[in-house]
C-alpha cells in the first residue's frame, strides 16, 4: 500500500528492512528483475488480478513504458488496462499498451468507462488534452457511453470542471480546454 499511496520513502524503508513485494508493485515500479523472478516461479502471475488490476494495469500506473511489452512477451494478455495510463496522463505507456493490442475505445468493466472518459476526468493530472487528442486520433468515440449507457466524456469533463471551480485555477483552465476540445470534435452531453 505504501507504493500505491505514493509513499516512496516508506516503500524504500520497508524494502531496506527486508519487505518483499508482489508482481503488481514490481510492474508499477519497473522492477524487471523482480517481475522475472516471480514469473519464473509462477507464469500465471502475468495475468493475476488479485490486487484489483492485472500487472499490466499496474504497469499502466508506473513510469517505465518498457514494462508493457516485457509483460506481454511473458504471457500477459492485454484487456482493459489502457484506462490506467489515461488517468495519469502517461502517454508513453498508453502508446505501448495500444501497440500491444489495447482497444482505445474499449469499455473497461473495472473502470465502468472507456479510456476517453478516464482521460477526461483528469484523475491524477491537471492537463490531459494531449491524451484526449491522441485517443480521438485513434478513433475513440467522442460520444462513447460509459457503462451506465448515458455518460459521455463531455459529461465527465463538465462534472470535473464544476468540482474544481473556484479552487485550483490551473486545473479549472485545463478542464475548460478539454471541454472546448471535446465540443469542437462533436462531443455532446448525454447523461450525468
């Protein structure tokens, strides 16, 4: 949990004191040696979702795009992990996932949304326009619906803009740029 919650100092301390970590954390940390060690013991771990996401999903939160093809070459199946780097704005990892077969418009049962919805939410970043432009360029449906059958990416961006209004001016401007982009590309409000 220390890694997932961004406590890198605590993570280092735990590792220095002999803690071990699983394949999900190893994939997110870009620890190729640990991933190799764990897969040598149990190749099925390449697709283990026991931490909520597969190792590819956790690699999507990481910082090493090379982890994606590394895992795929070792048996990881690409499913709906593209939402992870779309939420963090990591375009390099998103590109690797698409190169390995991820659907830029696929509905994720975990996220209950499409990559464009997640990118429009600007989950962890204040500026995700490049990710949204890239997804649209790949053919993501600007009016694709989330799992509820109604919510569009524009709905998400408008809702998030309202949540940050009057607070973080930089994030508010980022949402306004995102709303303008989605609208210019034919985005409509569809639900919530």
